[in-house]
C-alpha cells in the first residue's frame, strides 16, 4: 500500500521538478502530514524526500548539461537554484566536478566513442538469426 502511494507521489514529483517544491506542498498533495509522509517515504525508498527531489533535479540538470548548449546559469534556474554558485556547489557534491567540467568531460566521452557501435546480440531476438560464421564476430566477443 505504501509502495503505491510513494510511487504515485514520485511520479507527481518528477513531473513538477521545474517548480519550487517544498515538503509542505508535497505533503499536502499526498494528503499526509509532512512528518508521516517523510517516514513513509524513507521506509519505501531508503532516502529522504528532500534528498530524492535534489537528486532528481541534479540528474535532469546533468542531462541538460550533456545534451544542450544552454548556459549553466539557465539550467540552474530551471531546476530551482537561485544562483549558479549554489548550483555548482551542490552539483560538485553529487558528481565530484563542477557543471562546466562535467559538460566538457561528457562531450569528450561522446567524441571518443564511435557512433557506429554494433553488437550482433542486438539482433538475436529479431527475425534474423546470427549465422555460425558471425558468432565469432570480433565486435561481439
């Protein structure tokens, strides 16, 4: 029962991460007192409600840093940080590097990784079968 409640609540949180979310607001949405909700949330997820919200926002911010050219400040504001300095401090605590360093390291990794990755196992479930000569494919071994 608690699992269903927390699952529904995390879906709502995930769809509202760009808003300012307080524990009081999340508790009101759930219909439970903030104290009971936090105990219930921790028992189901093994993390605090506030920690979950911060982690999800940072994960989405990291995806935005990797996938876009948007300024770090804009991404920080989008995910609820009042300043780039606060965002950078929290980001560094989570990812052990600044947002800018993270962006550059992710881009370097993408440039070093060939775009034509091919794995014969990707097609094992398709209507095509791997021929015996292809089973020793150097890419897949």
